[in-house]
C-alpha cells in the first residue's frame, strides 16, 4: 500500500522544526494514529527549490491503513495553525531571551 504524502515548499528551516515538533506532540498526546515525519524529496530537475514531504511513518509492528490515516490528516489540518503560531512564539522567546543570542 502506498502511504499518503503531502509535498510542500518551505521558506525557512525553522518552520520545518516547528512543524516536526508539533507533529510529535500530537502523536504523543494520542491525537494521531501514527507518527508523521517530514522528509526531503525530489521534484523536477528544472525546479531549484527544495521540496519536502509530510508522510506517516510505517511502523514495523503495525500496518497503517488509509481509514486509520484519514483522521490523522483531519487532525493535522485542524491543529496546523496553532502548531505553527505557538511553535513560532516558543522559538522566538527561547532564542531572544536573556540566554539567547
């Protein structure tokens, strides 16, 4: 079975970090059925931009199914804005505070 994948571009590596941290938090809060990851993928040879993929991690002890992953996609979509906003604020505060820089 081919797992669902969303390809996207990203303007800053910090956004990838925030998204990855948010996906991890959703999984550990049991809001996702499977862990998800961000990978670098390849696009057309004439495209100079780096393309990333958001995809579920296939666990060896468990076969992911589309019906199990569809609620994950819905939950990620619902949580995405909050993940990015809260993650950006946390990153800003943690790097701009007295011990940052």
